[in-house]
């Protein structure tokens, strides 16, 4: 069991805990120096997903517009070409 846990953690549980504590202190210090708080990160991630969601659907709307514009030309030309090739057969 402990071999599997060591493999999962990448090291022994004690050493992994010490590494996580040290990295957490360093990251906390840097975030404090820049005035960044954990909730700021959460709000930024949320705002990024909301903006991606909105812009994604806006892009789909633009694709739909392009589809309709192209179909206004392509479909009649296709029908005319099919009629002309049908008469030759």
C-alpha cells in the first residue's frame, strides 16, 4: 500500500508534505506582494469562462451568418448547374 502511495505522491508522504508547505509559503508571499488574493483568482477564472462562453456562442452566430450568406449563392448555382447537366443527359 505504501509503495502505491509513494508512487502516487512522487515521494514519501512526509517529504511531499514539506515540499507542499514550502511551495505554498512562496506562492502566498508572491501573491501577497502583488496584492492578489485567492478570491481574485476564482473571480478571474469565472469571468474567463463566462467570456469564453459568450464569445463562443457569438462565434457560432457568425458562422451561421456566413452559412446563410454562402448558401444564398451556392444553392441557386448548384440548382442551375444540376438543371443544365440534366438537360444534356
